[in-house]
C-alpha cells in the first residue's frame, strides 16, 4: 500500500492494547494524531464556513484550504482522509490540501473513501472523483488553464483560461507529484505512475505513466493480488 495509506496511518478500529503497541512501535503516529485533535475545532470551522457538509469517518490531519464559491457545489463523501502536514505522511506534504471551486456553477464531487496528501483539486467547471480513489502526495487535479493561451487575450482577460471537466472513476490510484489536466477521464481501477502529466484519457484497468502519460500495460491478476 502506498504511503497515502489507510492501514498503518491511524489507530482507528484497534483495541486499546493494540493502539498502545502501534504507538510504541511508531511514535510519530501519536504526534500527528495529537496534532489532528488540536486542530479539530479549527478544521470543523473551516468546512462549516465554506458551507461544506461534514461527513462520516473523516480523518483530517492539519488544516486544509477550502475555497468554495458560494454559487458552486462541493460534495465530499464519507471516509475522507486529507493530510496537510509533513508529519502525517513520510512523502511530506509540500503544502496543505487545497480544494477549490472558483466560479459560479462549478462542481467538485468526491466519492467515499478518498485520500490525498498535500495536493490541489481545482474545479472551475467540473471535477468528479469516484469511490475508493487515492492520490499520492502533492498531486494536482486542475480542470482549467487558468490563463488564456493567446497573449492578446491574456492582457484583456487574464483569468479567462479554457476549462473542461475531469472525471476520475472508482478505484483509481494516482502516484505522487502527478498533474491531471483539463478534459481528462481516468478509467476505473487504473494506476497513474508517479510524476506523470495526464493530458488525455486513460482507459480502465491499465497502468499509465510519463509526460505526457501513456498506457504502459494492462493491469494483471498478479498486480491485483
């Protein structure tokens, strides 16, 4: 399992004796769990202030940045794990998690059991992410060019970059430091290699990597074992 990580990242679901053993063997877990507890009131206030419903079984380590345009929609599923501190992931969050819907009518919808560390998701039009999706540390999912490509238009309307929806289907794993650009669909169960730049659709059930990302091979039964 990749260090974005549900297994050893938390003592949730363990008996007190098991939790003590985990903390004794991995003392940094106690530190970031304590940090999460201290941040909890501010984190709840951050989501409430943005008008985003608090879900069940959320684990939020450090305070994320939530930027929701009041005429946009941001829906986050149950089982959410967001890591915004260096301590909470050995890969190291470069900055807090940023979730942003920047324009009227924009939609960011994330399914259940989603996890990310120190990354960015920006929806100026639409970003939809399915269930059981994991983003490695410091990934960026951006459905906009932000700025126009034409220099004349940049001078007159600098924020009028082109947009196109992004869809990431169920059970996708995106490796650390990957950039997913506008107009892309990543099919269910696929894996994107670390450091990739995804500029075109990726079919279901494959491994893709590179800049620009290309299909390397299909996933096999051995990969899934």
